[in-house]
C-alpha cells in the first residue's frame, strides 16, 4: 500500500499575525514578532504554521481583503522577513502555509480599480458586474440583481454610481468577488500561487474556496434564493456553495500549480457549508483537488437562525456530527480537526467551562477529545494556554467588521441593543483576536505600545510564561497530545468508532489499527461518573495520557479526559 501522507500525523498551528506578537511597538503584531516567538512553536512540537494574511491590504477585514497578492503589508514587515520566516521554520523542521484569499480581492486591488474604471475595461469581466434588476432604476430599493444576503449583513450587491451597475461581494462591500468563469482570472491566480511555492512556502489554506464557482446561467443570469425570515433579502447559498464548476476549478488548480512538485506541500480548502459527501470528493487523493477541507458543521451546532442567535450545544448533536464526518472520510479523504480559529469565540468559554475551578481541566479535556480523532488537528494561537473570551462591556470594545455591521443592521431592524450586545459578547470574532498572552507583564508581553485590541485582564494569571515549566499546565498537555500523534500510529491512522452516542455529558470513542486499540473517554461536565458503569473495560486499561494527576481509576471526575490502551 502507499505510504500515508506526511500530514496524517501532523499538527497545524494558526498564527493570526495582528494579535500574535508585536516587534516594533505600533500595537499590531508583525512578522518580526512571529520570528521572535518561533521557539514557542518548536517547543510545542507543531509541524505546520498557517499564517493568516500578511499581504498589502486596506485591512477592512484584517487582511482578508488583499490589494497585492505578491507582497507584504508594511504593517507586518517585509518580503525579506517572510523569507527569513520560511528559512527559520524549515531549519526547525516546520512548514509554512500561506492564506490564499482568492474568492475576492480588496476593492483597492489594481484589478478591481481597472475593472471598475469603465464598462469597456479589459478587466470588466474579472468581477461580477450586473445592471439593476429588470427595468428598475439603479439604487432603487430591491433593484439589486439578486436578493442574496451578504455574510457581513445587507445585500451582496454594491452600486457603482459611475457606471450604474452593481458588483457582487459575498463578504464586505470592500471585498468584491472575482469571476472565476474568466480564464484569465484563473491563470493570474495560478501564476501567483506558483510564485509563492517557488519562493519556498509549503502550501495554502484556501479561504472560502468552495464559493469560487457561482451557478450562472448561459445568459449571465444569477438566481434569487429563498427569502430569509423577517428580511427582504434571501439565502443565495445554493448559487455559490460548491457551485457547478467547483471540482473542475480545484482540479485545474492542482494540475496548474501543484502537479509535478514533490509531495511535501499541503492544501487545505476552507469550506463553509460543505457536506461530508462533497468533502469526500474534494479530498479523495485519486481526484487530486485538495488534501483536506476545513468544515464548519460542529461550530454551527450552537447557532439558531444565525450565529447571533446562540443556543446551548447538545452533546448528541456534536457526537452525531463528528461521528458522521469520521465515518464519511474513513476510506477516502481526510478531516481537519479544530475548535478555534480567528473567526470563532474561544473554545474554553464556548464549549468548556472557563470558571476558575474548571478552566484548566475543561481546556485540556476539549483538546484531548479533538486531538484523538482521525484527522489533522489545528491549534489556534492562545488555545494552547487556555485563552478565554474577552469581558467586553460596550460596543466601543469591538473592532470586527462582521460585529459592527451586524450591530448596525440588527438595531436598525428594531432589535433590543442590549440583546445585540449580549450576542456580540458571546459570538464576536474579536474574542479570538485579543493579543496572545505571553507573560504577566503589562500588555502580556505582546507589545511595548498600545495594543490594537485590549489584552484580556486575566493575562496576569493565564499566560505562556507561567505554564512553560508546569507539567500540569494546559500548554504541557498540548505538548503531550502533539507528541502522541507523532509517536502513535493508532492516533494518526486508526479507525474511529463512537461509543455512548446518546450520553449527554460523556464523550467516548475508540481508535483501532491492526489489533492495537485506544479508548478515549472525556467528561464534558461537572458531574463525576463511575467509569465502570459507563465503560466496563476502562478502569483496568493502561493510561496513555490523561489531564489530571493522582489518577483514581474508578472515577471519571468533572472535565476529566483519559486516553487508555485496551489489552
Ligand atoms: O466568521 C464567520 C461567521 O462568523 C464565517 O462565516 C466566515 O466568514 C467564513 O468562515 C469565511 O471566513 C473566511 O473568509 C472571510 C474572512 O472574514 C474570515 O476571517 C475568513 O476566515 C472573508 O475572507
């Protein structure tokens, strides 16, 4: 049989550079800062660094709005520093994954400026320009070409007064969507990707890559989506999630960019709304599209009508979801595993219990659960030290475009401002974006200046320096989990079987490979359990890794997690 790919035993660490480490005192993290902290990553043992965007950008969406694909924003440093980072990582046996944001550009990208300049521009067709809806006046209410709602509130269409046409933006109006139907667009992107690979980067995390193919009729018509309750807008996702040419585009990209290179690169497709069936097609090695997808089902389980309508997570739903993804990609394809990224609230606050008595154990329990699944685990900066949500108090505390747009839209639609603020506190992406807490000093060692988002006041107690030499820390636990994946073939490659699917508080499963078997049991609650009553084989099994000292084999304590080897 073929050797399993290297990334089946790898762990990825995500750096959101703006919030990671500042090296020049402007309060914004930068590449110099990443270079300063590189030994933190080596010490943790991670294999791959995924770097969120550092390209030139007006920063309307913190770099996910790119105005030049082949440079570094002075805010973050220089191309020379990026080369240094590549070398420093390679020296330590790590790889660099760049963030590839090619569903859209910034509205300040020269391509868009040129496209916007005239209806006759040779780049007009590089974006989605459309006249107002049949016979209506440009700018009239409801004259948008389709009824689709943007991810960041309001319609996806922005009127350009000069030409009287609208352009499409699935995200912010400063993030116009590229038209992948146009062959020149695809070629330009492939060339840019090859340029980065030739420079030494090891692959790409591809932002919302399942949205690049839109369902467009031969005459250029785009279809309305079903109306959204209580809104004049509709849900256009059927027209842009995994559209008709998505597999063709990704296979073409693979051929044009990756084919023929040695197999040490990595491609990760970030795919909101992807189904397990689609994911299997995307990641089946025989189809040569992407190595793994980053899917969102489990982080949507506490959403109601929208992410701002927060509901408690039901354990059965989590088990059903993870279980289905494990089974669906068992024979072909590969999972990404994560709780946190720069778009999600902090896991220990959201799925764990960040009250003082349970924070450490709930952080390590969640980590154990995730890292023992089959797939490639992702650690988001600060997760490895148990960073929690920020105690936001007022609207002025928020910086994120998604949060600010939502607030304007919800309040103008008549929602109670106190209620909107409460939802922002719980779900805002800014929870993930406060500076990494390195030590107990002022600004937690992140900057000598004024941080762009405030440092969480809990940094005095919760910081990397305090945990580095503490074997009972969250950090030490992450180190052990990562080492286990490297050393144990069952963790990397074993088959997955869910146990106790209907239990409301205990999450358990086995992993097995060629006669070797691990049993993983995690108590996601404050209730102690008699282990023998849940899993009779557990108390006698050998403990491989646990998150509590002084092990009492008979009792599964609140937020206790154990990895056991079955005889
Ligand atoms: O953040 C979200 C919901 O709160 C998601 O819908 C998110 O917008 C989606 O997962 C896509 O995210 C990616 O593309 C966005 C960017 O804002 C995110 O930071 C990025 O991860 C647009 O480029």
